[in-house]
C-alpha cells in the first residue's frame, strides 16, 4: 500500500522536480484553503513538464466552486452560504457548480494534451473505487456513479501542451448543506448566458463503505494512477497556503473581479404590485456591472402619473454602472430613496430583490 506520510518530501524540492523532466509525480495539499489549493493546481498545470503525468489530491473547507463561465447569483444561495460560513470560489475550468467540504475529496490529473481523453481519468478513479469494493462506473457525462447515483463530477481544461481532468468525490459530505447552497432563490428570475449546472441525484461513498475516508481514497487513487500511467507515484505534501510563491494567484482568486466580475452577461427581471402601481424591473449586468436598467408599469395597466415616471427613470439611472453588489446598489439609490414615500418604497423593493440574489 502506498503510504501518504511515508512518501513525504520537502515541498520546495518537489515543486522544482515537477517542473523538470519527470515521467510522473503526485502532490497532496496540506491545507484546506480553497484559493491556495486552486492556485497550486494552476501552478502544476503551467509548470510541470509537458510530457509528465501529475496527480494532485486535495480537499477544501466548505466551499461552493463555480465553473469559469458560470453565474454565481443564479447557481448559489449566496446569502445562505454567508450565514453558514461557506466560501465561494471560481475555478479556471468549465463545468457546473460543486460543493466541497472535508467530507469531499478532490483529484486532479495533469497530462500531455495529446494523451488526454475525457473518460480516462474518470475510469481510473472508478477502478480505484472498485478495488475498495465499491461498484463504481463512468457515466455518459464523464462522471463517476454508484448504482446510478453520482459520487463524482468532472471538469476539464486544455492548454497548448497540457490538459487536466479534475473531479470531486463525495465520501461523507454534508448533502443537506450541498442542496441548500446550490439552490439560488433568484434562479428563475435570472436569465444568464453562462453555463448552467445540471442537477443530479448524489450519494456519499460512506453508504457503501464505512471504512473509506480521505486518506484511504487518496491511497487508492494513487495506486491506480501509478498502475495506469507511470510508477512510481510518490506523494509530496505541499502547504500552498503558507508558501509565498502562491500568494499572488491565491489573492487573485479571492477578488470580487474574479469571483463575480468574470460572470457573463445576464438579466434579472422581477415585479411587484404596489398600492399605487404595478412595477416591473429589468436589470442587465455584464462582468458584474449593471449595464442597463428599466423600471416601468405593464403596457396594459393604467399609466402612472408623470411624477412616478420620473421616479422610475431616476432609480433606473442610478443603477447603471453600479456593481451587482448590495452596498454599491444601496449607495447608488440613496439620493432617490429620500425624495418621497413612494421613492423609499420603490428603492427598498429594488434593493431587496437585487440583494436577494447577491452575496452578503
């Protein structure tokens, strides 16, 4: 059995070796910071030898990780996440939103692009589970399932010379938290150009193996990686969270510009029947900035008085240029909100709806 602790080397030496002409290497993250772990993954992709095979094993504290071109306002309940201490991260690969916690393990395989296929690594992981007595198989979507229930989702990234396949593995994850955080209260009100997630029925491996844990999963995958690609596959523990070489990328992955500003264009539409008018709002944002806002009544309704129309126009004008972020929206509406009771009611409604889908 390939022991994790017995294969430990100095992280600095291992990172240097991964950039040299090695046939195969394995890394394991020492910490659970999602931004540090994603930064290390990116480093491996960019710096490992183009002909090498690298296995990277890691897990994160509670985090929702969205795909590069996804809309976090549509995919996640950001308010619930904030209240439960669940972080938001955006990866550089495509695919759907996934939930990470310490009951979920992640694997990444980096390889030469000309050797990459979408099923090869999922099949490797399925064989590793089969070796542990779990009847795993690969689905048509390149995920890993047990008895038709998803235990591992996959995503991919290709560069000129390299490719990676990374995936999750639900071992003993908090599935109730998973379902709650991955259900946006504004999902039906937002029309997005980004990639939507495809909901699947999921199950933990703990339902099939009481003894399997993170270390056991990593050992099993490392053995199968060595058998599939190239032995020996020694495992080096890397503490990217406390390594200055990863600081810049780790900080970039936490910025509002990356987490939210990367979002493709989307529209958010909502309405309300006030005592004085039925009002419809249509807000469009691109890269996290509101580019268009219209506020009006239904064409078939009685038209509001000129003062109400001026109020609608003023509120809409205030929103344009604001970040899709509650404090920014509140600041933009402040001058209009204080102009009349109807204005205060309208602006409160706008802020509540835009905050309904926004981060805390």
